[in-house]
C-alpha cells in the first residue's frame, strides 16, 4: 500500500537507516529442540536485514515504494513498486538488474500492490485502484485482465474502501489457484473481517473467479501481504501503526484454503520480538528493526524451515526506510 500521509494511519510509519548496503548476518537456525539463534519466536528467526536499496535509483527510477515480492527466474527476485515499476533484483545482493515500467490499458499509473510470477514467466499484478488483477509480459505489455466480483470493487462501484482492497496476491502450489487478499474489511462487514478472493485456472490457462474466503485480523491491523507455502497454507502479514509508538507487524500461518470459507490462523511471530541486529529507527518503534513491511515471498527451503524475504514500503519518505528482512520460518 502507498499511504500518502492521510491515506491510512500507516502513512507516518518510521524506521531508521541501518548501514546502507550492509547485510547483517545472524547465522543459521538451530535445531528444532531449542529456540533458533536470533529467534523472533520458536517458529521464526532473523537471518539478517539489509537497507542496501534505501533512497537509491536504478536507470533513473527511484528504487522504493516496494509493495510486493515474488520468486522470479533463477538468481533473481521480482520486486514491485506501487508507483508502476517492477524491478528484478539479484537474489543475493538484492541490487537491481533491470526495471520494467507498468501501466494500465490507458497508459496510466497503477497503485500496484500484489505480484505473482506465473509458470510461463509472465507476471500477475494487482492494483488496488479499481481493484484489478492484470497479466503482464516480461517486458511490461498487458496480456489480459481477470474478472473481479462487483462487491470487491472500490466504492461507489462496490463495497471496498479506497486504498483498502487487493493488497496481497499469491499462487498456490500446483499453479491452479490464485488468491488476492483485501487489506481491510468491506463496508457492512465486521471491521476485523477481511475477504480473500480466489480464481481457478481453466483448461485454457485463464483464471475464473472461485471461492471467496474470510480471515479475521487482530484489532486495528490490516493484511499487507499473503504468500503461499509449499504445503498450500498461507503466510499472512498483518500490519498497523500507532502514532508515537510505531509499527505492529505480525506473521501468521493460515489454514489451507479449500477446507472451508473461514481461514483460521496461528501466530508465528510478532516481529517486535526479533533481535535488532544493530538496526536503528528515526522515530519511535517498539523495535528499531520495524518499518512499514508490505511485501513477502518464500524464496527457498532448507533444514525444515522456509527462507522468507520481507520488504518495507518507504513511501519515498525521508523518515522511512526500504528495508529487507531475511527470515527462517518453520511452517
């Protein structure tokens, strides 16, 4: 999400600038019978963080406002800016290799929030303006657009609040089910009830609307990202901001979609409990490591844990940081 000071209370999120370009290593996770080294919780440990991209440019494009991540071709990670740019980053250094501009059918900018790399190498990108999900080629051409149920459209066309619709996007294992998560509740729904819309891939390769799920957030939080695990469950990132206090960022594991319309959840970690590893913040935070974390992707798996990469949206704000976290997650 790209808060513009008053778009949501998250807009004034702050985080300090750690040494730019420095990935702070925390070492491997320990055995399952004791808490892992640099633990955020028994299920999550912090493997490192990096501010290497903070307040940088690539080919004249500002590298920031990052709202989504996705595994890309071997050796790269796709990072989506909500200012209509898609970067392909080196998976190790996190530095950009190239940038692809994106736009809607009329050439207008997107409020791009969710990203999936499909099995054919094309990109599925959600924008919360309408909201919409479009398919783009590797070079940024629009190849198609998915149908969206009327109720999920932004008011006055539907019941979604402005800047509160499709924030997360993920493809379940097997590639047949796509899921987009709303950030906040629809008008008329309980404030803590968020909807997740699914699409099923047809025999022709396109997607048609499927089951709609509901997920309950913690009080005052919204869903900033969802990403599928190899088991078919979802990692859900819940986020909020309190002026004078800072961010709340919690990582949950949901039930497997398909077992019922309501998705239960299990807390994996409140990221305020992670070690700071020397990170600093320029405004109050429960933990100086915290920022406006918004994008997330599973990038690998080893020793029974998932490698999870998380990135913050700095809103092109001097008191916010484009920060990556590398997590090891038992899920």
